[in-house]
């Protein structure tokens, strides 16, 4: 009965958020309380929820300050020299333009926000694509491939949900997967090279005159919050941050809090400026962190009532034993269609905890399952459920169906390549 109650709760939760009858925040908070009351756990729900929220508090704080930090870096113009360099180097060569698209989008995607990534990448490079008559599907595909890999960062939506659902630290889930992401980015650049070479063969190299270069390079009016003179300082700060992140000698929560404070002090010393920059990125930060904190209630009740154990036992009884050594690989592959047809919230908070608990019965650690479940993100970003994807197709001027037909095999190839890399690097294992 406990298993049935748990599966019913997950089904109701997924239905309500996928049908948009409730927001993820409201569903994560109220649905488990309702089912906890139905299961007769009314008197113990408070401690369960508190324990769940306390378990993911550090993760939520880390995500908030990571979003704020990279938001400030974008505001200050950290990526402006890269954009200018790419526009200068690519000239009228389609191959260089497509590879430059890949490099720019993966760098901007460091902030984990697809909307920002697409806006900056498309705004900078779409004029070149139009001027040369290049296929704009390539621009969208290459940007999405880079975003799909970079979305695995701890402050991206997928990792945030996975950490909250499995009660894992960023250092456990993310640090070992960095080499796998590196392989995914190399794959994205390789695809860009292949597509760019086809465009070069089709169009040839176009010689653009100086006037055309100036028109294409002409940016919008530089906002008052740009800090062009501090680019190198910001770059060194970001490099130091990433090095410390990889070295993992200090909590990522503290690391991003300190880095954000330093970034604000350097770029916006006046309090009014600091408040303006924080307010500008509060929406993105609040949208993710509130869901992560609410997920603490969901997972706290699932664990405290032992629904998750009962559901896992049911799942174990269904899974053929011969498949057990391959569970991590299977989950890596199925995470692509799962996150395509349902939101990250539904998959990582509703489905992943059950899969992870069941896998542990076969000796597969939940951290392996969490890492495996992230490898489908290159396909997920193609989903019509992703709001940033609609922004991308609107800016590029293409249809969703066109993009999916053109990009799907490349995106699924990224998942396969990263899964193989994860096995090679020991991030996930067989047997």
C-alpha cells in the first residue's frame, strides 16, 4: 500500500506540473503533504519536511550565488572581447563562423541559463549568417549542442534537481563528470566543424569589405553597467573560481558566495549599483532556488514515510536481474527521451529518486545514477517544454519541427558519446 501511495503521489505530481495546472513550486510543496496526510503521517510531517529542506539548503545557496556571479560577469562584459575576436577571425568563412558559434555559445553557457546563451550568441552571429546566406538551422543546432552539455553544471537546472532529489553535494555529482563534459564539448565543436565545412563547400568563402564588418560588429548601445576596462580582472577572477571549483578544497557554496562578493566589490563598488545588478538577476536565481528548496519537502516526505523504499522494492521486483549491471548505462540513455517528453522537474524529482533507490538494491550507487541521468541533457534542450528553446527559434526565425528533425541525431549522438566517455573515465560503471 505504501508503494501504491508513493507511485500515486509521483503520478499526480507529474500530471499537475506537465499539464501546467500547478507550478512546480506549489506542487512540490503541497502534493507530498496531501499524500502524507492520506498515508496517516500527519503528526510527523513537520520534522520530515524540515530534515529534507536542511539537507538541500547548501545546494540551493550555491545555485543562487552561482547564477548571480555569472550574471554579473555577463553584465560587466566578460564575453565581449570573445565576441569581437570571433567576429574578427571568422570573416566570411562559413566553417570558421560555425565553429565560432560553438565556442561562443559554450562560453556564455557557463552561467547555466539557456535564455542568456541564446540571446548573446544569436545577437552576435545571426547578422553574419544572414549576410552570407548560411543555413540558420546550423546556428540553432550548434548553440543547442553546446548548451546541452553546459547545462550539466551544478547551477544548471538539471544538476540542481538531481542534487536536490538525491541529497548529493555538487562535489560528488559534478566534479567527476567534468572530463565527460569536456568530451561533450569536443563533440559539439566537431559537429560544428562538419556542418561548417558543408556550408563552406556550398557557399565558398565570401570576402566581406570593411564597411560590412563594421556593420556586423556594431553592437547595440553599450549599457552603463558595462565594465570594459575590468575584463582582464574579471577573467582572472573567473579562472581562479573555476580552478578552485575543480580542486574541490572548499565548499562550492562558500566559493561562489565569496566570488560573487569580490565580483560586486570590483565591478560595482557603489551600493546602489550592487542592488541594481542583484535585482536584475534575482528572477533567474529565485526561479531555480525556490524549486530546489521546495524539493526538500518532496524528498523529505518521500524518505521519511519510507515511500521511496517501498517504491524501489516494487521496481526491483520488476527489473530483470540480468539488466542490473547495466542500470547506469540504461538510465543514461533513457534520460534523453524522458527529459524530452517531460520537464526536468518531473524527471529528476519524480522519477530519478525511485530509479536511484532501486539501483542501490543492485549495488549501483545513487551518485552514479545521478551522473548518468544528466547525460540526456543535449536532447532535453530540444524539447518544446524548454522555454529558452522557443526564444531561440523565434530569434533565428525557424520552425520547431525543422530544428528537431535537423538536430535530433546530433543531440542524441552527444548523449551516446558522453555515456561512452563516462564509462571510460569511471564516472559510471558496468557490473
